[in-house]
C-alpha cells in the first residue's frame, strides 16, 4: 500500500507539470505523513541530513562555480582555437575540432549543458560560416556536449557516488577511457560523413601556430592536470580538488586571461621593446592592486550569482530525491524488488537490458541527478547479487543519462542548442537523432564490455598495491 501510494502520488504530480523536485518532495512527505509514524520535524531533519551527510556532494557547487568562471572567462574560445589547430586540417575537421573541444571542456567543467553552451555558442556559427550544414553543426554539438557528464570530473558521477557510497575517485577513473572512446567514435563518424558530403577542411596552420594556440590554452588545460592528477594521485579528495579548481578558475579568468574583472582588456606586454623584468614587475603590481577589487567586481558577482542559482536548483533536486530514496529504503522497496528480479532467474546480461530500458525511459522525463538518486538504491543491490561491479553499473547509468540529455521532453541539451541556434526544439531533435545512434551503439559496448570502464581503476589500484 505504501509503495503504491508513493509512486501514484509521484506520477500524478508529474503529469500535472509540477517540477521534479517538488514532485519528489511532495510525494515523499505525503506518504510519510499518511503511512508512517514520523513527524514533520523528522522530515526536516532528513532533508538536512541528505546534504550534510554526503561530503562528496560539496564538490558540486565548486565544480559549477569553476565551470561558470571558465565559460565567462574566455577559456572555451582558447580551447576551441587549440582543437581547431589540432584537427581542423582534416576533412570535416571543424566538426571534429568541436568534439575535441567538448572533450577538453568536459574535463574542466563536469556539466553537459555548460559544455554545449560554452562550446556551441562559438563553434556552431563558425561551422555554418565555413560551409557546414547548420543541422549537422547543431546535431554534432548537442551529442558531443553529453561528454560533460562522462569525462571526469562529472557532477552526475558525484551524485551516483553519494547515492551508493562508492568511491568518486574510482568512478572518475572509470569514466576516463569511455569518454575518450565516445569522442573518438563521434569523430570517426564525422570523418565518414565529411567524405560523403565533401565537407570542407581548414588549411594546415603549421606547428608554430599550433604551439602558439596550445600556449594560449595551456592555463585552461592545466586545470585538467590539477584536478584529475590530484584525485588519481591520492593528494586530494574530489571535493578538495573541486574547491581548488574553483579558486584556480577564478585566478586564470581574472589575472591571467583578463577576460573579466578589474584587469579586463589589459595586455601583459605594452610594447614589443618592453623588457621581461619590467613586464614582470608591472604585472605583479597590477595583480596585487586588483586582487581586493576583483573579489567584489561586478563580473565576479555575476559569476557567483549564476553559479549559485544552478547549484541551489541542483542541490534542491538532490535533497528531495534523497528524501524519496529514504522512503524507498525505509519501506524496503529496493530489497523487495531485488528479491523479485533475482527470483525471475535473469542472468546478468538480461538484467542489464532491463536496466538500460528503464533508464532510457526515465531519461525522457526526469533530470539525471533525480534519476540516479531514485534508481541507484533499487538497482545497486540487484547488480551486486548478480556479480556486476558497482563501478561498471555507475558508468552504464551515466551513459544512459547522457542519452537522456538529448531526448525529449526534458532533454536539457536540446533546449540549450535551441537557444543558441534560435531554432525550435523539434528542429534540434531532428538534427541530433542521427548522431544519437552513435551513443546507443556506444551504450551497448559499455554495457557488455565491462573492462572498458574497469581497466583504468583496476590498473591504478594494482599500482597502489604494488607501491
């Protein structure tokens, strides 16, 4: 009775168009008040504990803040220039460079919509200007942007780690090879399409320009080394690395690239004959003078406000989803479902088919974090009983969430691309569908070849054991 009431109330709330966070919270609170002896005070306490007991979740606002600084501070444009110089000379290279730029930006942002917004707002117009069909450009970016939640650091992986109490560091390791593999698959398909449609190639810029563009982007690229290196090396936890990334992104956006803040527009070198010592002394003085002003500058305040809005929205969803998961756990719903499914005698491969179907269906209607917090407590014990590695299950769930980002009616990437291109959601969906087939094929590979996900975490674990 309790289980039926919980899901009926949730379904009724969703079909009325109620936001998912409110639907999860209202269905949970109503079920607790009617069928449980818990008081309203206990509900408030559970909402508080949902955020405070999961230290890993603290990384989310830090990564969002870092991503906002990088998007505002011009890092995305420099990454795109570097990616274009790397592969732009290949036929279809501008589209391939867009995918490469998404892969790099994903490794510093952890967010799929942020990756689409930062990269797509620049490269879609550039591809159209270079002679690419607008629909192809939009479809490529919409799909490549999903790498933002697969390539570490990933906000969605942090949510799965909090829901299952698995290691966030091992999840990040598990997403690294699949992320590179998916990006490579997209670029291979782009090359084939480019040969068929005779898409243009950019001229080879030469090693000198490639060196210059890499030098321009190096400060953004270093964030990948700092975050992932500190986590994989055991120096920092994911939350500590996220805090470092936010401070680092603030510094490079304001004091190095100077695309925002009190030093905006100021050049490092005033003239070609200025000596290196004088350049160093002058810029140190400018930095020290601007340091107290930069914290309160209007650009900084805007970034803090924007990232706070996104963080509050996401954490509110997570809090209500964890309350929903608490009701599930209290009523032993995951345990009962696990017993039923195990009783069916499904092999591991059959169970994974059921998992993918459930997650693909849920991805059409719900936000990824909410899906993981609801489904992970249900699927996790079943997977363990069937001998499926929890880290492998996590990567499968994240790839399903990627596909959910580009399927209507709640595909966030569709809305971001529609906003960039000025086209309708239907138009963007038609543009993205052919490339979605690549993601579905990739999902099959990830599901049934677990070593794609598990090779790197197992290898690093063996190195640590050896040392």
